[in-house]
C-alpha cells in the first residue's frame, strides 16, 4: 500500500489507559501486508463523526487497521480476567485485539474504537493474534441485525482484509474487524482489578465505569463514598444485563460463549463468535462447537447471566462494606434484584410479541401466564420455527391461521391454544412491530461467509445485511430471507474463530 499522506481527521483520547494504567499495555497493531476494505458501515461512520470517503483512502485504511493513528493516540491492549465455562482464568486480556482509543461523536457520546485480529499482544497466550475473514464478517452481519432489532450491542464499523493468510484447520484469508462500543469494560475487567489486590485500582476502575456509562448516579463524587459508587454500579449493571438477556431470549438469540469476559458493564452484547439464532424452538439448543456440556444453551442464558453477575459482586466485595459478612449481605441484596428485573423484562416482551402489550395493560392478568407457559410447551414439542411462528401469529390474528398451522405436524393442540389467545383480542399491527421477519438465519450467514471467504464475492453478504437492517418490514424479493433452513442444511455448529 502507498504510504499514507495524512492521518485521520479525528482525535482519539486515552481515558481508559489514563484511569487504570495498571490494566493497559501500550501496543501497536501489526501492519497488514495488503489491506483492502471489505465492508464499511457508512451510516455508523457518519454518526461517529468519521468521513466515509476518507476511510476508503489508503490513509483511511491505515487508520482503520491501527497503523497510522492521529497524533496523541495511545493504543493499548486491555487486561481482564474471566471465568471460561465456569473455570477462572486470572489473565486473559486483549490477546488479538487493541483499543485504539476513544472518540467523541458529534452528539457528544463517547465510543471506543477497537480492533480485533490486529496481531498478537502480551495477552495472546500462544495464539497468532490474527482473525479470518469469515468470523469477522459474521460479527458485522449479526451485530447489525442486533442493532436493528433494538438490542444493545457493540457495532462493526468496518472489516478490512489484511492480505495475510491465517492458519486454522485450513489456511484462511485474514481480516481485521473495527469495532465500536460504549466501552469494552467487562465483568472480567472488575475481576482483574480486584485480583491485583490493590483497592485503589478497583476504586479507579469503578469510577471510570461510572464516568463512562452512568455519570448521573454520581453527580458529585465528593459527596459519595467508594461504597456508594460500587453499589450503584452493581445495581445498574444487574438491571442492564437482566434486560439484555431477556431481549436475547425474546428473539431466539444464542450467544454461545457467555464467559464473564464477554459480559459488558454497559449492557451491550459483545463477541459474536459461536453465536446463532434459533430455527426450530429448542430450550436446549447449543450451536457452539466448544460448549460440549451445554452450559450456554439457549434456555440456560438467564441463569448464566445471574451467575456471571455474582462474580461481579464478588469482585466488588472490598468496596461494598467494611467486613466480609457485611459486604456479602450487600452483594446478595443487589443480586436479589436480578430475577425480578429479568422476569419483568421478559413478561413485558412476550406480551408484546403476543399482541397483548400496553393496550391490554391491566387486562387478562390471570389468563396470560398460563397462556405463555402452554405456548412454549407447544413450541418445544412441535419444534416449530421460532421466528416464523410469532410472525405468523399476527396473520392468525387477522383471520388466516393456515401459515401458522403449517409450521406444526399436528395442529390440534395449536388450534386449542389459538382459541384461548384470540379470545383476548391481540393486536396484529403491534405484533408486526416487535416480531421480526428477517433475522440472520444460520444457513444464510454460512452461505454469505463461504462466498466471501472462498471467492471474495460479497454479493450475498450485502443482500443479507440489507434484509436484517429492516427486520420488521416485509419486502418483495426477500422471500428466501424469511424461510427456514432447508432440511439438507442439517444440524448447525458454530466456531469461535480462534
């Protein structure tokens, strides 16, 4: 690539590195031998105050790959710990990732600019630090879909091919993902800070997290104590994660690797490695090749979320009260709010999906719980397509039950359930606003990624991304994007990409 003639017209700050230098290792991205832009989210770039035209220039590519940064930028690899499939690992960190810095968007919001696949760091643990085109494009597609569904998420600004081969089970083309987020602070960040044994590090991390995400809960730091701030942070993270996981469950999203280093303090979904969306409804659905015991199965996600938050509470114990017993009591009191918050978010969401939302508030309170319970028993028994079932329910509410009945082998139990539901006068228009028609169906994702990786053809990827960016609006010509996988697709398995 020609030497870039100018740096990006943007300022990258280093708030994280300044706040907790003990958790930041200064590092630089490896220069890709032949960078080429694969995808760029122009709308997101503009929201962030970046010029899409500039990002397509050689200088823009150098910025996106971290090899030519603005003056004053201080890229770092972040340190964090984590519980991987329940086992504690004290030193994870950005093994193949890099925080380039924080940028301030035109609306005043602050966003991390972060690379994935930019080369090994001191946290690489023997890995090569690189990423392949397929997994990085998967993150682009799925994060765009999640954003369009209204689910808090990190975003993919761009994917850049590196021109470097990546050796996995086979040789694959390499790529770098350029990711944005409110921050990359995780439960594992707090666990790491606590494990340093330095109370000051833990206090400064808590203060930084509040400054980034929740300044309103600490308007006057001089009037609050570290104990006040730690409890306030714990409360808001619990509330955010309860709401986030309920949203996952409502759309049939399976994260696949809910380790504590993949749970953000901001309540944004992060790390789209072995993720997938349900086709046939199955509470035990597991798609990740490495989740052999089903720890992160679809139906286990609410419980895993609570377990992860308990690890956050443990890490905050030194700040929650004087004395271990008192701190544990405070932590348990905070954690007791998780299940009610999750249940409230889930209940409101499922009522909306059934067309029994705000307009029905205060009505049918006795009928709805059993209706919902019986529905999910029916779905599990029939293994009906989850997304289409709820979409076709709206059609049934308009008087045509045939599309819905076609999803089950024996419509008899469904007909009995439908009679009970229809008696509550569900609102089909409201249902269409919350029940997607287009999701990143697994067979379509794999089809698009294979074309992009094998031949460099991005046509299918662009078509799929266009469909999922407007998930609730039916459009002519997109019929195949609303259809279940063909039988020949078989059982689906996903891989983390490392």
